[in-house]
């Protein structure tokens, strides 16, 4: 079986519709309506959030309450993991990887250490097995810091290993 992969960056180049704070790409409407039970009529505070230029590889503070079971909760730093093309078209949710200050050594690929830097005040572990999507309204403050390209590459490899893609 051949797997055909469609580039997200090609989707982001679709024509823009609307004006001012209602401006978005035409593909945004289709993606949102396909992935949500709510219709896409108006963009709200999310447009203001996007004006803050969320970028893949940045660490933001997010409100993850309420949590269920083993999910990390409370307000905590999260790595923006979503492809930049989806971030650029104002997709209503964002793929994130939460961080914890409860450090565990030698837990790769389930955890990757991020040292304190910039506004990330404590060394933290990325919880690779807790990758998930959150509504953009949960993103509170950021960026606290950004990962280097090398660090982000390490995260991609760890995610691939955790979800079993390294053997494909």
C-alpha cells in the first residue's frame, strides 16, 4: 500500500477571504468545519491570540484544567508542536506537548529535558506521551522560550518512536 501525504504548507497558500480581524484562508473554514461540530461563522478572540504569532517550537503557558485520569492538569508550560502551516491559517486548536517540573532522568523517549531559559524559570521535562490538542483559548501567555532546531528535531524523533512511526 502506498501512503499519499498531502503537504500542509500547500493548504496554507490557499486564497485569503474576509478583511481585518475576520481575515482567514478559505481552507481554514473547510478544515475547521470538517474537524468540529460547531460551524465556522466568526473568529473570536482567537484572532487576537494569533496576532501574537504563535510558532512551532515555542513554549507557552496554557490552562489544561480540567484534567482526566493521567492527563496533566493545571496551568503549565506547553510546547507548540503543531505544523506552522496550520498555525498560520488560524486553525482553532493546537497540538501541544505539556511540560512538568517533576524531573525524571533517563526516561527518553517518554521525556525530554528542557533547561530553564528566558521566561521558562525551571528546568522541565516534555511529556512526550501526553501529546494532545487544545483549544487555542487555553493558551494564556507566551512565548516563554523557544526550542532550538536541534531540540525540536529530538522531540520529533521521540514522538515518532512513542507512536511507532520509527519503524515505518
